[in-house]
């Protein structure tokens, strides 16, 4: 199988050009066709010599994704189910906000982390995506937005999968996204979210980027976190918090803690109080995400009053917190639900 052209950073394309007897500037021209002009055929890259176009066509492929389904919500959220060359399927979501368009990308087919409230993990991990397969999700979103004269203004790496278990490919993806000759997405408009893969939190802190870090915390203590997120047995709560403190010291950048509220499980006032104590004094923000009913786990949604009470306790204790506005509710936009339905129908 030929590599996807989107797998390559500009620097790697320059090396490829040199190795193939071409001047390095041809890589810049190619990059411009890929990300500024967004063509999807080498033959359309008219300022590249014909022989080079043929060689590129011979050695690389474009077709990273094909659209299986597209659902559009009343609130503007668009959810894609994409097929990959090996028949796997992944989800990508475009969220329309009044401040711009955000794309939520997937980094793995399935996930092995096993969070108990998440549909993406039900079939386990199938494989990592390549950087190009992640890039192609954003390029496809941008091409859709091109039709209405808008651009992707932010990226969240919060789709299926654990990006820090596919670290190299995720970082290559990010380098392509932030490149000024690429889509040139502002680093501060990108957020990578991890379930707490401790060694790679340290590694990410040392990368010297302005990219935001979000940690899925979901519980204020080890015991409860281990029940909700088996990864906590591998990387305990205290180790995650220590890695977070290192990140804060190293980067001076605020961390976002994602907290999925599950009715009667982790949403009691004492949980909010305990969370506030753990986070006291940290440069952070808590994003409360009310979880929808998960029939497989008998989870129920936290009541409106309890959501506000949880939020109030955090704020009263000096913790910066917000409640996530739900988007795409009418199109099953929660992580992994569309793919799960697709896998179900394939199995029948
Ligand atoms: S929430 Fe994220 S890390 Fe947890 S199982 Fe789902 S995809 Fe994996």
C-alpha cells in the first residue's frame, strides 16, 4: 500500500524531493497545492513538471478517506462517518460556533482505554491512524467549508482513540496543521485531549508548543477513577496530577480538565468538593460534560439541578469551570455512536 501524501511534513517532502533529484522548492509548491489550493490529484498541480507529477502519482496516494455517511444537525454540527482503505470506519465532527468552526478528529480506530461511559471503546482498539489519515479529516472538513467561504479555525483531538497512545503520528499531524505554509491553524486554537498517559504528558510538556492540553479526569480520587477509567490502574491519579504540575511549570499554559458527569456515580456534591480540593491553586479550567444515557452501563444523565450544583461548588472554591453546551444532540454526536451503529449494521 502506497503512503498517503498527507503523511508527510513539509520537511519530509523536501527530503523526498532531494532524494529524487528534484530541487527542495518543489516540496513547497506541492505543499501549497495540498493545503492552500487543496487539490486532490497530482495531475492538477500544473506548476510541477509532468515527470514529477507522474512519479508522485506512482509513489503516493490521496484517497485516505471516503464518506460513508454525513449527518447534519439543526444547530449546524456535521458528523462524518468515513471509511478507510481497510474497511474500518472513523468519525469526524465539525462544530459550528459563533466564533468559528471547530473540527473534532479521531486518532485511532476504536480505543483500548476502556472508559466505561464511551461507545468508542466497546470493540477495543483496531489500529492507529497514520498522520495522513488524521490530516485528511481536517482537509475534508475544510473542503466542505470552502463551499461557504469559511475556514477551520480550531481543532480538538477528542474523537475516538487516545492520541497519546499514537503519539508520533499525532505530533506529525499537529506539525502539518500548524505549519504556516499548510492550513496554518493557530497553535492556541488546537487542543489535544488525553486520558492521562503519564509518560507522554511529560513528553508533550517538553515539545515547546502553544497547543492546549486537556486531561480527562472524570473523578476526584483513585478509587472512583479506576472504576470509570481502567487506565487509572496503569497511571494512577496522583501520577497524572504530578505530570500536570510538571506541564504547568514547564509551559505556563492552563490545563483543561474534562469531567464527564454521570448520574449518581461521580456527580455528588462531595465529589465536587473533593475535586476542588485537588485542583486548588492550579492554573486550570474544568469542563463539565453531562453524559447521556448509556444503556450498556445503566448510566443515567445528571439532573439539571445537580449539574448546576456541581458547577457552583467548584466556582465557590475558586475553580474556573464551565458546563459544556451540547451540540448535535439530534444526530447522535456523542463519541463513537455513529461508528457503533455502522459496525452493528455490518455485522447483521
Ligand atoms: S473516552 Fe476517549 S480514551 Fe476513553 S475509551 Fe473513549 S475514546 Fe478511549
